């Protein structure tokens, strides 16, 4: 029998906490880790409450370890998790322990920097405020942040994440534990590429072409202009792999309601480098689109073999008199093929950022990023995963699913629904197309714990 609440055990717990706090600075009010610090929690639960230490505390320097990480050495309790991570998980071994006794500290090897594709996971592993995220430094107190369980909307990995936000502003993205997908890790690409969500150049009003000029307009007029321009035409509907399965379905349904003849295509799927697997088992995929497989699954269920590959668009662009083009990429994606299509046909663009396409299309409808909506993505392994909306839709924009509902309602002269419900859409998809039944039966939802999880659990590697 082990007694954890005996007088002897309690005395030893207090002694251990006293030892850990001997040289630890009392700067909790200015420390970014305050509110999610394990040392704070343990000190409150097991500490003495009063320090008996009268000598001068040892002060360690602050260090710039790499492009994303600061080290506040005097806060470090020398758990060495970060060192183990770089040795066992990333396999890059940039970090080491130098010195002895109270002069012991974490550092990088001379001439190196903590700079690998998953380096910033050491920030989450650190149980105290020693390793800090440069991007989040002094940005927000963690007790003001709300967490929304989501899925990586940048790459094909389907990594489980938490979007941490306050007052409609995303402040950081952290990993959400899923042992079947990403374990406890995410790549730095996923962690930092979300900045386009708050790009100051976001499209914020519908635009229509009028007398050879482009003018902002109200949503009802823009939708009516789009429907009238596409009605009766031979339309190519290009569905972006950045959209959810529900949005792909609703856009396809709207296109069929508007046009006499519709051909569907999956939008360009960006690739960067090659797949890379680290010694700890985490993989970064070259494919940089979260739902290429899900979009193709939906379009093939609706249109069968009449789904065009993106590579064929440039060859067949002249065949179409109308086009619905969707984007939602984190950077400019206006390829020559897409611009050529937009110029040769009456084109309706649904996108988030300005580009050559937004300067060419006859109607531009501002869409929403994945942080501003709920839905399902299918990752590179074919796993269907649901994600939740974190922040309100950007001013003047709409979710792509809502835009599709507006187009469908206008084409059929029925009342427009006020808001989209992703779960109801999935039920409709499964009912209308048996090939899409997996979107009702096989979707992996965030756990109850994930909805309440304020931070990544500190676990052993």
C-alpha cells in the first residue's frame, strides 16, 4: 500500500516543491505560461506557501533558440523533455543540457538553431514558462482564450488541433491529442500558417461587373446576378479541395439547379516537396489541401465519372460558357488555367483573398476560412473528421455552404435559409446518395474532453 497523504508523504512533497522553486523567479504576473503552468498548479496544491530561501537566486540568461522559440532559462526546471523531443521525435538533436548543479541549463549546440519542421512542439511540452512561442509572446492571457476543436485546414494530414481565440481573433493553434492521426504533435506549418484568416486584404463585399467596371454590391443583388449569368449555360464547377464535404455537396446541388449542363472538377491541389516521416512517427505530407479526397468523393457520388481533373481544365476551358470557381487557399493560387477559364466564360468566383481571378471574374462572392465554419474533412489516409467553427465569419463574407444555399434558393425561387447546419447537410447527403452514407456513419467527432481541454496534456514521450 502506498500512502500519498501521510504526514511523511506531504512533507516530502513540500520539500520537492521547495527545491524546484529555490531559483525559480516570481514573475508569474508577466509570464505567458501563467494560467496553464504545471509548476503553478503543483505549487498551489503541494507547496509550502512561504519560501525559506534567503540566498540570492541564480539568474540565467534569456536565449533566442530559433525562428519561433525563446528560452527563459531561469524559469527552466530541467525536466529535459525538450532535449528528448529533438533526439527521439524530430531526430534533429539541436538541444542539449550544459553545465552542472545550479548552473545547468538548456541550450542549442554551437552553430545550430532550433529550426526543424516540428520544432515548436517543445513549447507545448514545456511544463513551465521556459520555452515560449515568439508569435504568442505577450499576446493574450490564456484564461481569456476559448478553444475550438478543429482539424488542420492547411495540409492533407488531418492533424487534430485546438484553435484558441478571443473576441473573434485567432491567437494560436495548438495540437489536440489523437493517437490515430498526429499523436501529440503538429508541424510548424500548421501552427503558423493560419495568419491569412485575419489578412487585412480579405474580400469583404460582393463585387459585380457593371458597364466594364467592377463595383461592390449587396449580397442579394450579387447572388441574383450570378444566377442570371449562369442560367442555361454549359457550366464548369471547380470545387476547391480546401472546402468541406458539405460545401462541395451544396455547391454541386446549386450548380445543377442553375445550369442546364454542369461538369465538375476538383480545384488545384498544391504540393510542396516530398512526404517526410520523423523518427518519432510523425509525418508531414507534401499535399497541401485538407479535403481533396472528400471533395472528389462527393462529386463522384453526384456526377459519377463526369468529374474532371484539374490538369484538364486548361485544355477544355473553351468548351464552357459559364464557370463557378472556388478558392479559399492561404495564398495566391490564380494559375494561368484558372484565369483563362474566368476570362473565357461568365465566371462566378467564391474566394477569401484578392487575386488575378478576383480581378477577372464577373461576380466575386467573399467566402470564409475553415476557422469560420464547421464541417468534415477527409485526410490523406481516408479518415473523415469533423471540425467546429471557432470564430465568426469575416465581416461582409459568408460561408461557402451558405452561399451555395443562397444560389440554390434564388435559382428555384424559394426562401433563402438563414443559416447552414453541417450535421443536417450530412444527413441529407447520405439520404440522397447512398455512396455518401459514410459521411453520416463513419465521421470521427471531437471527444467531449476535447471541447473542454484548455491546453495540451503534459505526457511522457
